[in-house]
């Protein structure tokens, strides 16, 4: 377990309702290619705030890494919609590219 994962695990234990600690822990797991843990945490983040575009994007990336293409297609479509509504250009491009990859598989 990396220092980053340990740090965010401790922060989340100290404040389990803090969605940003949960998101950061999800990111840390994703960076370590632990997609199952990351997926669970990103999913929890998105459940806490279903307009959280970056949590949706992280979840979509996990689904792709886990070869759950149908699930990825659904959440990335939602991500694209959220990114457009919220004016997030770079994540919009990333989500559209990932969604395009879903169509080619």
C-alpha cells in the first residue's frame, strides 16, 4: 500500500462523510491500477453527488479498465452530459474520446 493510499485511508477513517477524501483515495487506487477498489470508491462518490462529473469520469475509466464496456458507455454518456452542462472542456474531450473507444469495441 502506498503512502498516498495510507494517508487518504486515514483521512477518510477520521471523516467518513468527506467525499473529497473518498475521491482522492479512489484516485490513489486508480493510479496504482487497483481498479476494483477505485471503482467502489468512485461509485460511492457519484452516489453522494450524482452531478459530480469528475467522479463519473473516474468511474467510467475504472469500468473500461475492468472491461465493463456497457457500464462504461452508460456512465461516460452521463459524464459527457455533465461536462457540457458544467462547462468542463478538457474532461469533456477525455470523456468523448473514451466513449468513442467504447463504440469501437
